């Protein structure tokens, strides 16, 4: 176990000016080339603009040593020979609302999240958005109440206790809160008039994950940014102790092809180009070849470092810098590096979808969203679909997609108490009833068509957002999250692949029986328009409101009427209902000639008998066929 180093990635997230970078600096003993706002633009604007990386190490706690796998992340240098080390890599994320896509990218590589709150301000809009991202990306949370030095000394502890209780209320399972109770997270992410009970029902499961998360006060930079460096941070040793107690050894797997998320790239004169990032899967060794898919090039690894210490190998979860043969670093600000030919570029994808409860607008088919896959964010248009209604309760399958099944097209993502927009009224009523009874599908999917191709692995996290929304409004811009289940690599996927996707629309048409021809035939009307090619519908089954089953036999005349064959024949009761009565059809106006057929009396049924026609039409069927169940 000598020299073994177990790496854990801890995200530092929160609203702008909550003191995240100061906290990362106070905790860290080693900084990477991209730490503490070293970029000139960051220094000029006084805010974090990109991901920052730094680390500190402590002896591996005894409780974790027994769980340490033989292949745990180890690499190279020995901080203290014979003493296994826990290396905590801090991922300092920007806090400004306009940089949320960078925050999302950072959140996808973390094992634990520190949510930094300015104790003098409490939860703010981007604090809430970061909390939502954390719910998607990681399992554990620590809340850090920063800037406690700004509280009046005599009232400091009382103010800390008050803010701690507020945060506990925000994080606890909402089904234990009383209806009507104010909630900071809901108020920040939804407009004030949004009904609390809706939030309560929607967010119970999501919020339960961080219920009971520890909350700790600190002063990362007493006196503020301009204070002298002699001012020692407060509460940092206690925070390190808390972090150590909360961290568990993540499952790391060195097998499989390398996949590395690169967040910074720069050149070193005379040596080559350095790419720094986090290994998402697999492992890497000195001398390996790696592919840069965005550039379509393969490069050989010349050297590797972890926080300035040379290493010869690294694995999943490690923060790493690799030096390869020279290329222009401006061509790769951030992206993916992988084992040669292990990644593919996709033009569209099938993803599982779960709506984020705080996003108050419906998720509608044909709408465009910002789709984040890893560090890449592109625009994408979505089409939502669900299982067939009789399969709503099927157990979700999170790692594959079954092309042999049939799926129901949705005008929008289905939610409780929300009818699909734009569907036939009968079907909308049916779905509304199912949703009201808690019968929404347990899993839903979407076809995402990207405006430009993306390179990504299968089963990667996908987050959909509306980043063009007003950053000053009290609203959540994060709309949904999911998993990429199947990527479509062929740019002509609409013709080559989509016909395999059996998504159907349910169609319903209604008309009436005009008259009886004989015991096995009736004439129908009002089911089709005058210009409809009724020949396309010949052979489809219809139902009469009297209970008989019929089959459309042919068109009847030129006005949209049609003949129905009744294989079992009309019942006596149906014949009675359809017995004609005489009724004046119309009367010409004064001075107008009366056409014979207009002035004549014609027979009409004694009672209206309705005709209903239902069928499926598959969205991607090039022949536009209409299909009915046997």
C-alpha cells in the first residue's frame, strides 16, 4: 500500500461572489495550471470564468482502508512512503448565471459537492441552480456557510444558527413540510405565484437525496479579497475533517477504453501540447496513443503529471495532465480524448428523459433546448415519446433501448395533471385521467436531433436547458436530464435509421350513419372531408355506437360519404334506431329557383348512430400506412 493515493473529486459550486475560489485556495496545498482564476480575463473581471483545479491530501482514514480495492487509483509519486493518501481534487466552478454550461461540465466529474452559501445573503438563484445540478450529478452534499466574519460578532452564532435552519428546511424531504410553508429553493426557481402544493408533490423524491446534509460555517478569506494575507481562514481544519468523514471511495474501474474529459489545453515550447482533464473511464499509461476526436488525430503520450508530480499511469477518476506531440492548443479548448477509434460522432440520439421539477414550462415536442453532453453544449430539437399506455407501469430500463417495442408519440413530456397538448380531444381526456390518477409512465424518452454533430460515449449524462432565458428572472433554466441510450452516426439517419423507431400517433375520427342500405351495409358521413381519398381507408374497421363492428368498403359518391360492410349484420334494435323518418331538408328563399333534390323530402335515421374509426400511424413510416390492432 506504499505510496497509494486515492483521488476523490469535490465540486465547489455556488452563486457568484459566495467565495468559492477563496475557499478552494484556503483548502488547497497544490494548484494546477488552471486554478484560482489565473486567466487574465478572470483577474480583469474579478470573477471565475472557467473551471479551476487544485488539491490537498490527508492520510487515508482507517475506515476507508478496508474498502480500498487492490486496483485503487494509484499513480507514481509517494507523498509519504508507507502511508496511503486521500487526495481531494477541488473543482472550482464559475458562479455567474451566464456560465452555467461550464458549471454543468464541471459537475459531471465530481464525486461530492460543496455548495457554498454567502451566510449574509442565503440561497440565491444560482445557488439553487447549482443545487439542482448537484441532485443530477452526484450523491453527496456538504453546505458551506461562508463569510461568517462579516456577521456582527455579538450576533454571529445566532445568525449562523438561523441560516443553518433555513438550509436544513430547504434540503429536507418536502413531504414533511406543511402545505403553504415558504421554501427558499422553490421561491428562487419559480415565480412567486406558483402553487406550493405542486412543488411539494414534484420535488419530494429529488430533494430527499440531500436531506440531512451537513452544514458548516467558515470564513475562507476574512476581511474580503482586499484583506492582507496575514488574516488566517477560519473553520478550514474543521471543514477538512468534515470532508474526510463524508468521503467514500468511489468505484473506479481501470478496464475498458480510455475516455478523458479535457478542460484546459496549452503548449510548452520544446516539449509539446498539454491537455489537462479528468479520466471518466478506463486507464492510461506512458507511451499510449490517444485520439482527439474533434481534430481527428491520434497522438502519443510523451509524459504525464498529476498536480506537478510525474506519473507513469492513471485511471478513472484521476485528475491528469498529458503531454503529447505538438498541435495548436487553440483547436481544443475543451473536449474529449479517448482510446483510438473508441468514440463516435452522432447527429441524433435517443435519450431517456426526466423533467426537472423546478422547470415550470412544459417540455414540448419540436422545441429546441441547449443540450449539454460532457463539456459540449449544442442546440437540439426534441420529439418526446412514452410506452404504450398499457405499459406505463413497466420497470424503467436505464442502460438500453428496445427497438422491438412500440412507443406512443407525445406532443409534450407527460406529467401528472397535465394533458398532452395538441392531441385528439378523446385521447387527451384519456391521458389526463391517467395522469390525474398517478398513471404517468415510469419512463419517457426523446429523440434529440443536434444542430451540429457531437462526439460522446454511450450512456453519458445529458442535460437539457434553456440558457437563453433571462438570467435575472426567478426561474430555473435547467429543464431535464437523462442518459444517452443510442447514438445515430449516419448523417442520413432520417432515411437509414428512423424507420426502425416504431413511434406511433393514435388517430381518432368520428362520423354518423346516414342510412341503411341492407342488413349488412350502411352509408356513413362526416368521417372524412370531401377531398379525402377514401380509398386509403378501405379495409379499416369501424365501430358503431349500437355495438356492431364494420369495415369501410368503398367511397359513396363525391361528397365524402362511404359505404360500410357489417359482417355480422345489423341487430333488430339497430335497424329500429335507423328506421328513417321524413324531414324537410330545406326551403328556397324568396325569388330563388328550387332544385328538385333540395326541395324533396329525404329519409333520416330516427336516432343518430355514431361511427368511430381509430388507428395508428407511425411517425417515421415513409408509406404513411394506417395500422389497426388485430
